[in-house]
């Protein structure tokens, strides 16, 4: 029994097609890292920056919402920017 386990194919489980949620997650990743997402995030950074600079007297809630839009736009654009800069789409160890 131990001998059979020792010579068993280690990649036996790797032959499957993957988990059922991998295809939808790949589509979401492509949507968040594509050129349309980059353009929208760049527009969000510009609009949020202008709103913070020329916003005048605005409430605390409004300022926080604008900063949230700014941060989300930066996060979305960072992925596309790093892909364009280093040519990789995933982390390398």
C-alpha cells in the first residue's frame, strides 16, 4: 500500500478543468484591468482631484465620498499601470 502511494502520480488532481467560479472571476479580472477601466479610473482621479481642490465648503460626508472615489480609481488604475510598466499580470515570487 505504501509503495502504491509512493509511485502515485502527484498531478492526478491537477487534470481537472478547474473550479466553477474561475471563468467568471477571469472575466471580472479582465473587465477591471482593460483599457476601458483604465480610462474610467483616470477620469475618476481627475474629477475627484478637481472636486477636492475647487470644492470649497463641503461637508465631511461629501469629502469622504470624494476621497473614496479617488482611492477606488487609484486602485483600479494601479493594476493596469503596473501591467503596462512591468509586462506581467500576476505577482511573481
